[in-house]
C-alpha cells in the first residue's frame, strides 16, 4: 500500500517547484527578430509581449503591409520560443512526465 504521507509531501514539493518555475518564466525573456533585425519582439516565458522595437529604416509609409508582416513574424517567433522555454522548464520540474495543460 502506498504511503499517503509520502505521496502528499511529493505533491506539495511538486506544487512548490511548479510555482517557482512559473515565477521564473514570468521573469525570463526570449527575443526574436524579423526582416534581418528590422523588427525585434521580446516576450516573457509566458508568451506575453514585453517590448517591440522597429528600426526606422523598416518604416516605409508606402509599404505598411511589409511592416505589419514583419511585426507578426517577430511576435509569433517570440511566442514560439516562449512556449518552447515553458515546455522545457515544466518537463524538468515534472521529471519528463507529461501533465495535461502544463507540458506540451
């Protein structure tokens, strides 16, 4: 029979480690660029956009569509990197066990 006290301690340890990992992800930063660095997007480990930098040379009033595409590309890549960072961190916390909603 399983030792219930031991299992509860392990669950509490996992909860604590996951809370710490979530806090670390909130402080983590991932960066992505598009257009050879014309647009740079920075997101935190939760995928929330933190900053967006647009090089003056990328601003062409006659081609706003290109700038919009560059912004979308940079933001999407930053969010992809954030998801990968989150997956990696959560897998290290759970020992590689996939928990729905926490690991990819």
